[in-house]
């Protein structure tokens, strides 16, 4: 799956370049890091084995989208 955020600043400047990050996953089983996100595109993929709909029917991910290319020092 893919998440998308929008920043109305010029996407060719750092102020308009977004970066994505997974802040949390719930539940954290069978692995605490079941998913990863491409920080530039927002594409989310599974990186750990163990997805089983009969055991866990739903995951909730909290995603952060930050401008300035994700750099907190700007």
C-alpha cells in the first residue's frame, strides 16, 4: 500500500520535499517491525514473516510526513 501527503510548497525546494516515517505499529505481533516505508514514495511493504489474518485481523500504523526532506534541523 502507499500513503500520500500533500505540501503546497514548491516540491523542487526542501520546504516542499516530504519524507515518510513509521512511528508506531499496533499490534506489535508477531514482530515489532512487520512493515517498512519508503521514506520518499510512501510505499509500505512487509519485511517480516508472519502475517496471518486468522491471528491478527488488522494493523494500525502511525505515519509521519515531514517537509524539509525530513530533516529536523531546518
